[in-house]
């Protein structure tokens, strides 16, 4: 039997108000929390950085008081990731991604028979699984074990355990552990965890704001949570900040800042960030163009599960971009792309199939057989 009483029967409208109340006092609270978090390196700003952050803080406060979100985004665009005390207006996503930002990029020369490799958002559900890990793992489906574990989680949440609160929020979000799916309750418990400094809960609130779960999308509110979590080292939040700056969604477009956040997420093992950073190196956006660096990043991303990188690697080896041209190696990557994309379908699968088959028409039977063996060996390893 579930726990009863006020803790369980929180008014949904009140929960929603708590989650999205961006009153001046609450903004000050968030700014203070961000200041406690400190700079991305963990060290407090000092010297010129301290002066820069203080000036940016004043500009932010003036823009916020006037409701000027464009000015708020300009402040963030200037300081990039250097001042945790300044909270910006931003957001898109591509690691738990919205479908809003899918800009195709060609890695194939004009007139080539090969079709272009594209940048495609990662699967939303996979990103959510990677991003929110603080909550206790509780069995779903409403079985006795799930309900009992949820009761224990609720008790610890009521007693103030931040990770339990985050876990309870995710149970409400997903409708698991005997809990009904209830986004207002999810927001309420996640907000309590986030206010206590739980980075995955902060990221989840940002993702909910991106998607407009239960309400209209709120890029400004999402940016607050992403920045707070990113400064604590959460790679999903860092990835989302990179996307926001790359595509100019909610902030002024800044490729250099996008590359910085992608690099931080990539350093923490996020393969989507590695893939996206590779795209910036390939195009020379925000970083010095370096095709070889792009190939290295895509290779590492592919080895850690990023499907999009497979097509790009195939094109790189087919054309000799960033690496020595090698059609056997190119066939291997295109063949792997076909295998991994088959359950997904879509234009990427069509292009990978076309590219593989086109290369096959230019290769000997022995070369094709060697490429297939290489693809099989790679699949066994990764």
C-alpha cells in the first residue's frame, strides 16, 4: 500500500507553479546556487575573470529586469562557459534531442556519385537513459516489488534525500513503480532535487522545458537548468549547451562556445558530443579546420555507439578527406552503417546503402570480401 498524506497529494497546479516560477527572487536563488557551483574547472573566478563575471552579472540583471531575452542571450554569448554566476537564455538539444535542429551537412564533393552523410539527432529515449542516472532504479509495471520499492523511495524523498527525490520524479515522469504518469508531480520532485544541487535532476528539468512537457516549451527556463548541471560536469547538459550555441537557438550563435561545450561532454565520454565536435572540425566552425581530427573523433564516437559517425567515416575514406583514400575501408564503414541503421530506416539508411553499393561496383570481388570481413571483425569488437 502506498504512503498516504500531504506528501503524496501535492496539488498538481501548485507543483507546476513551483517548477516554472521565474520570479526575481527565484532567479536570485538560482544565481546564488550557480555561484556556489563555481567555474567549470571547479575554481572560483578571479582577477580579470572575476571582473568579467561581475560585469556580466550586472548586464544580466538589467536585461532580466527589462524582460529582454535577446540581451540576456548576448550576455551569455560573450562570457561563454566562464562564469557560473551568470545564467543564460538558451536551449536546443540533440542528446535527448528535440527534432528542431537537423541541419544536413555534406561530406561529399560536388558531382560525386556518393550521397552526402548527414548530421542526424540522436535517439531521444537513448539520450534520456544516458542523462538521468541519479534516481534509484525501481522496477516498473506496477508489480508488488515495484510498488514496494517506490514506497521506500517516497519515504526517503519525504525525508529529504535528493537522489530519492530525483528518482521519485522520474517514476512519475515515466509512470513506473505503481505511480501514475504525472508530469506536475515529476516536476515537483525533480525541482526539489535540483534545488538541492542534483545535476541529473537539473538536466532532466531542462529537457522537460525543451520538450514543453505539460506546458509550452520554455527555452529560457531550460537554459538555467542546463547551465547549472553543465557546470557540475553533467555531459548531457554540456551537450545541450553545445547544440544551443551551434544552432543559435535561444542564444546568439557561437561556434567556438559550442565547440567548448562539446569538448567538455566528449571528454566525459559522450559519443554524440564527439560526433558533433567532429562536424565542427570538418567544417572549420569555431575551431581551425582539421579533417584528420574530425575522422579521429568520428572513429571514437562510432566505437562508442554513435551510428551517424559510420556514414561520415565511409565518406571520409572514400574521398580521402582527413585520411588516406581507401575504398575497402570506406565499404566497411558504409556496410556497418547499413547494418546499424536497418532497424531505424530513413534517408540515412538509403544513402548508406547507395554509397556501399556504388563502391562495390568499383571494387573487385576480393576487395568486397575483405571489406566484409573487416566489418564483421569490427562488429565483434564493438
